[in-house]
């Protein structure tokens, strides 16, 4: 049962520094009259984090945490997801979805350290993030009090928010030139709302941050070699890198060639459709390369079973079930399948396209030229295929025979 306002003693707020969470910070102070701690996770937002500390204190925060979680984000969240080749509704690489469980995890760690009895977030009552955050909170503390202002307050319009900000001295950013919202981390940047709500209108070029327009990308292709060990990328063009360094490097390379733009009308967890535009340059390259190494190292039937789980695995992450026992169970199976995924993929980047042009594995290759060659070989009797085909066609032949008998 949620606590009464007067019983809440200390709140940890997931704080981005934008208009919404700035208003929420002030609203929590005004409504609850208790200590509020602002927490921002550094997941690779870059310069966006620079003004956050001063802004939070100016808006009433009693304490501010800005934690660098980039390496943990890529190593323990992005990489496990990419070992599964997860993709939502055929297009979305889950850049926002996979960040939320880590934010919730660290927020709850801070709440425990600070002795806070409540946590809060800025997600709306229409979106996915409210579910992702709160499933994470309850995983770590089933008794925590969760404050979701968008579901509680009466500030139910943009103008109401603006009026509240003016009344409480909260600076209002100018948004007319960029009428959309965005969320950025090391895996991607997402855009939604504003002019993107016209599903027929093409996203404006000035919106994109990480990638150049494919038509204006270099006229010369770039080849990139990515090495994998147990399904995780460990080096690019022979240079060993940490997980976060590697993804940032691929983001830069991919961005130069316009790789990773996606315009998707997706199905939210709450049931409505929503348009999202995404830039995921490094992730797009990483997924293509990972699948290339799997092609040469993974058993056919193991791959078939794993691939059958991808839609459900992706849905779990999208819907906020990262900490669920079913996701952990599937992850165990997926990780076992990756023990053989060791090798190098060579991909070609050119004007928005990323495609595999080579793959090799010194230790786990299942490709045997003696069997696969179209030249004369001594290891495969092609006549054996006759029986193989007859056995596999038996049910089809029986079906045709039965249908023919019914027509007589």
C-alpha cells in the first residue's frame, strides 16, 4: 500500500534535467515537503549531462548523484541482449528499453544507501517507461513506495506544465525549432512526439544527431573487422577495446556512413501505437557482425531453437521484464549457445547500408570446404540425396495421394 504524503521521508528521483523532471523535482518538494535526491545515470548522453548538477540544485534537490554507468550498461545489459540478436517488431534494437532496468537498479541502490523510502520517475501514464522503471523497483524492494507524478498530478497539459514552471521559477527551454522529444545513450538516440505524430511526414533531416544523411555519406565504402569471443565483441580492426569504448567507436564509424536509421510505428505495451525514429549506428553494425560469426560457428538446430526465442525475448525487454525469471532462463540458454561464437566478421559500410562480406573462425568454424565444394569431392556421395529427399517428401506424397483418392 502506498504511503500517505506526510509519511514519505525521503525520495530518490530519476532526473534527466529536462522540463518534465525539473517540474517533477519541484512538485515533489512542494507536495511532499521532504528531502529529494536527484539521480542521473551517465549512459553516454555526452554534453547533455554537463548542466544537470547545477540545474538540479537550483530546482530544489537536496543531493545529486551523477553516476558513470557506461561500462556496466554495455557489458551487462547491451551485450547480453545482442548475444540474443534481439530486435522488436523487426526493426527496433531496444536502445531505450534496455537502459531502463539499469537506471532502476542504480536508483534502488542509492535509495538503500540513503535510507530513502520512496522513488520517483518522469514517465507518463501512456508510455512504456513507467512499466520498465517500476518492475525494476519492485524487483529490488517489493515494499518501496513509487511516486509517478504523471499519474497523480493535475498538470494534464503542456500549457499547465509551462504555467507551473513559470510560477516556480523553472527555466523553460525553447523547443519551437526542435518540436520533438529525444532520449540518448551509448546504444542509440530516440525521437518521438511533436511533428513525428504525423505518420505520413518524413522525419526532418535536422532531427538526426548521430548519423549523416546517407546520400551525403562518403562515396567510398569502409570495411570494418569485428572480433567476437563467446558472442561478445572484443576488438575492432585488431584493436582490443572495453565494451563501452567499442560501442562508442562503432557509433562514430557507423554515423559517418549514415548507418542505423529506423522509422517505426511500434506497438506500445499499454496497447496503443506510437511512432519512434531511432539512430543506432554502432548497434546495427554489431548485430550484423555477430550474426555473421554465428553463421560459421553455430550448429543449425541450435540456431533454429535460439532464433525461435528472439521475438519473445525482445518483447520481454520492451515490456520491462529484464529482471524476470523467464528472461533469465532464456538468457542462460542463449549464453550457452554463444560458447562457440568465436571469430571475426568483416562488414562493408556504404551510404546507410551495412552488410557482411566475410567471416572466419580459427577455433570453431563448422564450414568444411571438402563437403561444401561444388568441385569434385571424395566425402559426399550425391546419390545419397535421393533417399533423403524421398523420406522428407513422404508426408507430402501421402497427402497428395489421399486428396487424389477423394476426387475419384
